C-alpha cells in the first residue's frame, strides 16, 4: 500500500486541523495550566469533537460511530500533536473504544460505545504500575469473590484517569508478575467503594492519575474478554495506542521544525540571517529527513494495524521507537536553534519539549520497543 493518505483521509486531516488550530492553539494549553484547571481540558471543545464525529472514529457504525481505522485515528492525533491540545481523544476514542470493540460482549458494547461516540462517556485504560511501561509486570490482584472479583493494588500514569466515567483495568487473576497468562481486563466504575483516584501533575501539563484499589468489588459481567487470557487483547489495544501516540509525535515534530525554520529565516546575527549559516542548514535538513522517514514508518504501522492486525507488533514497535527519538531530536534542535529564549517559559518550544518527553515514555519508550523487536527476531 502506498505510504500516502487517501483523499478521504486528507479531508479528515483538513477538518481536524481547522477545528484544532482554531479552538486549541498552544495558548489554550497554557491558559489551562496557568488557571490550574481541575479538568485539564475543555469539555466544550470535546463536545465539538463529538459533533464533528471524531470521538466515534473507531466505534462501529451500528453503535453510532464511523467504523474507521487506525490510520484515521492517527490523522487526528497528528493534528493534536501540532498544537499540544489536551483532550480525552487518546484515552476514550482510541484506547477505550478499541478495547470495547475488540473485547466487549454485546451488552458491554451496547452500554458504552454509543456514549463514547456521542462524547457523553469518558474512559481510561489503567495498565502501568511503576515508573516504566511494563504491562506484563502487572501485580494488581483480582481475587474471585462470590459472583465476581475483588481488586487490590494500584495503577500509575493513567491517562485522563481523574476525569474518567469508566476505567478499563488490567489485573492479574492467575500467575505472577512477568507472566503472560493470567491477565484479565475489567470494566470498573470509578465511584466504586474502595477505589481512590488522585490526579498527578505531569511535566507537560496534561492529565494523568494514580488509582488505588482496596478490595474493589466487580461482578462477572465486568470482565472484558476472557478471564486469564487478557494479554492478547491488551497488547492489541496498546498497539493501537502506540500508533496513535507515534502519530502525535510526528505532528509535534513537524510543528517544532516549522517554527524553527521560520526563526532561522528571521533571526539575524553578525549581520546575516542565521539560516544562512551552513552548519544550521545541515542540521535543519537532517531533521527534515528524519521526520519524513518517521512519518512513513508511522503510517506503515497504522496501515498494518488496519490490514494485518495480528502481525502488526513489529511495525508498531519500529514506529513508536523511531517517533520517540525523532521527537526528542526535533525539540532539542528547536530549543538550541532558538538560543536562550528557547529555554524560557514565555516561549512555546518548551511546551513541545515537555510533551515529547511524556509521549516518549507513554506505552513504552524507544529502548522498550527496540528490546521488543530484538525478542521478536529471536523467536
């Protein structure tokens, strides 16, 4: 398949860009941060997202959505990356919608997918428990109790966890940390007795939460997929999320590159535009090439998720690893080429650097995915 967007996907990109650039420039994130907004994103803007059909992109048509794929989700995420827009799109419209669509029962789909599509339900995926992304290291225990389970443990770095109306929680129903078998996904009401949610401040001014489970009771109908066999479902959902985050980093990288090139054409030093200095031209050219190669790798991963989902892990690992290193390089070059003012809070480049650092860690950094690729080749 050609590594270019179709006409319909290009139209979706233009539609998303128009809304996001108009309603959520970087100043929108700055205003939320400075106001210490309790929600961390604009519910009014999320409503507009839903009205445009973005919240239901991955929801099947029979549940009120568009029934589109990972490429389309990536298109929207790339535009979000350009302005650093804080939004529950990743947590709800990408991760939760994918988990319910791929693993939910008919009743679970009917109960939640239409509400995700119309923007009335916010959801979050609770996986990681430590400082690094290690889904198989899940220790949160789910012990059988009556007609259901009791959950005990804690989750960290739960994206949009403090605003979620529904949590999708990875827990261990058998085995021990590190084992693939024994993982189960549960749908949990955040208002359940014994559950405590704490919003955690992230360096990029986006949303995350730490969630404590103290014998939280869930019934058997809350199981998403099969008991003890949740690893494959979880990995598939995470791969979709990784592709989406990689797309966000492409948008972020390109925006930083564009701003930096504009500055090189305007800033004078020693009587010359600094863009005339060959050393800076070479650095800018190398960064441009890096971004374009990464864009192709990410689009290939998204296309593979849509066309050959079961065998997409390698392509996704390449895309997420490369997007992380490219975004890191882009923001570092951006700060350095802007000189001293690139380090100030009054200048927007710092916001991009902080978001790139968080996206690098989210769902596995470059080292994690390089290790995953090495393990795939060893089999």
